[in-house]
C-alpha cells in the first residue's frame, strides 16, 4: 500500500537500471546507472553518499563525491530512493520500492537493521483511526546500542 515492489522484483533482468531510470523520468547516464546498480545489488540496503562513493572507487569508477550527492538528490526527487536522517548529520539512502519496514539503529557503529512487528503496525493504525486519521506513511526508528557479543558491525576500537 505504502510502497510497491515493482523495482525490487525485477532486480535480476538485464537492463534493470536503465529501465528503472526511464520509468522515473531520468535520462540514462553512467553515474546514474552505476549508483542505482549499487543501491539495487549491495548487501547493505542503507547506504550513505560516502559509502556509495567508496564502492565506486573500489569499482574503479571515475565518479566524484559531488556527483554522488547530486544523483542521490535527483533519485530522491524522482521517488526512486528514500533519504533517512537517522542521527545527527547521518543521511542514508535506500530504494523506495519494497515492502514497508521499520528500522533499528546502532548508535555506536551506525549499522541499520530492518524489522516488521505486526502488533506495532496494528496499534499505529488503531491510534490513527482513534484520532480520525487515515495513514499515508509512517516511520519508526529505534536508537540503541548493539549488545550482541559477536556483532559483525562493531568497530575494532569500540569492542
Ligand atoms: Zn511500521
Ligand atoms: Zn530500510
């Protein structure tokens, strides 16, 4: 209802990124294709502009950080990605397509995980109804400190 899975569903087909760009009304350019490719295929679904820039450097793509910011802003305006401001000065981007989920964030390492809790979703609907609202969207972020002994995201210095 709040999102659709059309883009995620076609991840594996050949010219996926080009199609997604055209559907969003954006011209197909190399920086746009490469950045969308990273957003669609990286194991981490929540990436900062700097994360994406570092991955482009690893791929030996000659795309500057300013271009990454500009393209992400264009993607956001076109509805392709959602920008989250999870903590002070930390913006991360994820594809807008896909099912609704909420987020929990580690304040030590910045790792973001997703969850869906049907009872929370249901209570939110009940609250909105009681207050006379029809929900168009909502965002729930839990901030905390990861307590797992073997957290793979923990930085060596903070272990
Ligand atoms: Zn939710
Ligand atoms: Zn997410």
